[in-house]
């Protein structure tokens, strides 16, 4: 390499472990120097992946191969694929709780630690890019990738994703935000066309991506679906107009695997690398070049961000692996358990049946689907973990001989038990949609168990909402345990016994019936759920109209006055908290200013615990349709018995804005607004008004 290029590389790669330390101008200048030396054939190679998870390297230009790995909740090991440059691959990686469970912790600080630990495992395994986090908004409960995402609210998603990106990239591992955008279903995901209005796009579906980009995310992955009739991965509107110009993204864009169909469009769309590079388009990059359909400049524009991003992240200048980080795996395992403990949501606790004291001599019958088998989500996000502990093992360790497992208990066995712990749920996976209803046999079993023992504690293992009709009212307690990773059931046992106090909150609404959902009717007429990946292309492209616009999740249920089964933000504790009357610094937000609202929260009970204070905003007389309320701030507070803490929220113009489709920009109306403070979207403790000019 020339001396000038070495100098630029050194400048770009200084202190990359600090989040983030990227200079786009220097990185792109260095990339141009490299592109100036590459042949057209080499440029044609670097814009397409190879060996499933690699970007091609060229030793003569100082370009090393770049390695990617799946998952948002740990490292999905791909040891069965040849791996150039990797001598000692990881034998195992920590199975963290599902990302939706992380979201239910309502702890951005925990998101940072969670992602940092995953980034350290990536660096230990020689992985440059983690293909996550996934952050598509949960529009409907039947989407089987909801477990990979952060729920239904754009503010919650933004806060969690921003910290996830910062934590991951603090290790030098690149975050890849996915799937951009409009991917709210897995039903024939390669045949769906998302028709999203301008306002909904900006208020609901883009904020999380904007937050990740502002946090420094190095990569973005486009989605499988179409947006307004064009595949996202080959759409210049999606990539150049929205992602680059509007959101300001400067780094590498990649396709999802086998998600594009027209190679010429891909090259000219603003896309940077087509993955995995093995799809036969019927024409090659060089065929298009020789036919005059693309130019060398087109390839330069495509390849430049690939090289610039790799330079800026230090992929070419550092050792492939940092095996010293292997020593941190015990810390990661402990963190995974902490995330599970803070993410478990106690939905119901009649007669204070929980916690169950292991010191009390009683008969506890354990039954259900996920007793000996660990519940998890499958597909790209699956992580096997190590030292896995089943629910049966975890509970036996706490209760000893007082707990016993029966696969199919009789009526008499159910009735003679002092308490029953019933484990049910779903096995969600990408590319196949599932029904909101549980399989008939499992639903029938839940009804049967709860009908014959009033002291039944139901543990739901799922990545999204499910139908609880029939058994929810009869259950004494309901716990949402999500997919807890390798030590999730240890955390669950601690919650059930009271060693730990539940503090998780629902990051999405659980509706009573799927007919209540704003997305009801999204499937094509006559559609049936299917179970095979290879069937993805068996139907014609179908449209999904986002007719509910901005009324997604609790925005829909609150505004339409539809009673959910369990609302967004809901979650119980073993202690009780009080929220004081709020104080505000002013009753009017002046130009470019804000008001401060403060409340005191006190732990009134006898057990240490945490509460999530949630602040929603409502406009009194809106000029356009607005939700009844929108989450704009939250704070998780940890308190000892009797302890009090003051929580302050700064409300700015940004918190009041809506997307104006006339000016195509954000707008704030002058007038009266309300701040609503509580511990769920449906449990508001206090309301106060303020004005804007």
C-alpha cells in the first residue's frame, strides 16, 4: 500500500473500541484509493458475498475477508461452514434471553450490557458483523419473529436499540440493523407488499432505525418484503431516499439472504452487497458490465461503503480474534440470567399465591410442554448455549421433593396438589406465521388443568402474545417467561420462590381476541398457515395495507376504546409502590425549550423491588388524528423497602411532534397537552396539563 493510504487507515482506526469513532470522510477517501487499484472483476466480486457469511478479501490491497454471524440474542455459531482466517472457532456461545424479553426489562442500561457481552463473544470468535439487532415494530401478534424484536412502541424500541448498538459496537463488533423496513409478517415474507402511509412510516416504523443510525450503527440490512411494489433490497426509494437521504445513514447496506431478484436494479439501487452471493440471477455482474447496462462507476458506488465501513470499524487492521475475551464468558452467563430475571413479567397474582415459599411443606405438581425442554425461538436467531438448565431442574433445585412432574395428570392428581405449575407456549421461528390461538391440544390441556386446580400458576413461553381465553380467568397466577435463554428457568425459579422480585413490563399489548387487532384481516383471503421454508414463493405477491396508520398497539386499543386482556407496560411486583403528585417547572413550553416534570416514587412494601414509571403525552385538541396517548419517557427505579426516589422527565417539543403530510416534516401544534404518568398504559396515576406557544 502507498504511504498515504497507510496514514489514512491509521487515522480512521484509532480508538475504535470507543463507541463510535468513525470519520466518514477519511474512511471514504481511503476506500477510493483502494478502489482505484482494483480491477473491474475484483469490484464485481466484493459486491456479492461468498461462503454464505463472508465478504471477500483481497490481500494485495490489505483487505481481509469480513465475517458475519446471525442473532440478536447471542452468537449463532456456524461451525459447519468453511471459515477463511478462522483457526479456533467458538465451541459455544451464551444463549441470552430473547430480545423481546430484554425489551420487557424496560432497562436501556441492561440493553447496553447485554449487547456488549454479545459483542465480546463475537470478537472472541472472529466475527466482525453481528446480523442484528432486529427492530421491526410489532404490528400484530402472529408474526413469528416478534421474539427477535423490541415490541410495539417506537420510543421504547428506540431507547433499547440505541443502547444495544452502543454496547455492541463498543467492542469493535458492527451492529446490523434489520430489517429495513415494513417487515411485520412472516407469512410468505418474500411475497408480501407493505403499503404504509407516509405518517405511519415516520411516526411508527422508522424511529427505531433512526435511533440505531444516530447511535452509530455500521450496517443496515434490507427486508424481504416489497415496499409500495418494489423489493426493499433493490429499491432506490427505500435505500437512497429514505435510508440515506432522510435518515442520514452513511455506512454499509446489505440485502437479506436471497431477497432480491433483479441484479441490475440491485446495483443501481444504492445497495452495497448482495448476500449471500450464491443466487443465480441468470446474469452476472460482469455480464451486465459487458452489455453496457451498468458502469464501473455503478460498481464503485456499490463497493465504496463496503470498504469504507470495514476500514472505519478496523476489520482490516486488527487481529482476526481476541481470545482474551473468552475469560469473560462466566460474566456473560450471569448477565443472561439477570436479563431473564428483569424481563419476566408477572401478569396476574390472585390471592398473592406467588411467591411460593420452598420452606412450606406442600405438594406442587409440575406439568406442561416446556418442562424438560427449553423453549426458544428458531431460525437465524437460535443460539444453543451451554450449561442449559430446564424448568424441571431449576424448580427441583429450589423445592426439592415437594415438587413432582406428571406429564398427563389425572383429575384426582390435579385436585390433590396444593399448587400446580403449568408450562405452555409456542415455538416461534422465522419465515412461518403462527395462529394467535394455541394448538387445540395445548389449549384444551390448559383449560383442563386450570379447571381442576384453582391454585394453578401458568408460565407462558412465547415470543409474542397468545390467546388466553378460557384459562386466564381461572388461573391463580400468570407469568410471561418468554424465551429465557440458557439460564432463564433459573431466573424463573427465583421469581416463583421470591428470591427475586418480578419487575418486567409488557413491551406489547396482549389482546383478548385477534379480531381486536388493528392488523386483523392482513392475510390473503383463504390463506392458511404453512410450515415449510421452501413454500415461501408458492403464492402471488399480496398487499398488506397498514390502514390503521399510526394506531399500532396500545395506540389502537386506547383510541378505539377496546379493552385488552393485558395492556402495554403492565407488570406486577411482590411489593407496592406509590407515586406522588407531580410537580412541573412551568406550565408552558417556550420555543426550543422544555418543561421538567418530577414525581416521587416510594416502595411501600417489605421487599426490594423495581418499578417502571411511564410518561405518556396526549394533545387536547389535535388538528389531525392522534392516539389517545403516546409513550415519551420512562424510568426504571430500584428501591429498598421504604425508600423514596425522585424521578424527573424533561418534555420537549420533540415529544409533542407529529408527522405533517402536507409539509412532509415534523410539526407541533400550539395548544394544551397532557402528561399522563403511571405504571402501564392503562394504569395512569396522575395527569397534568401544560401549553405550547
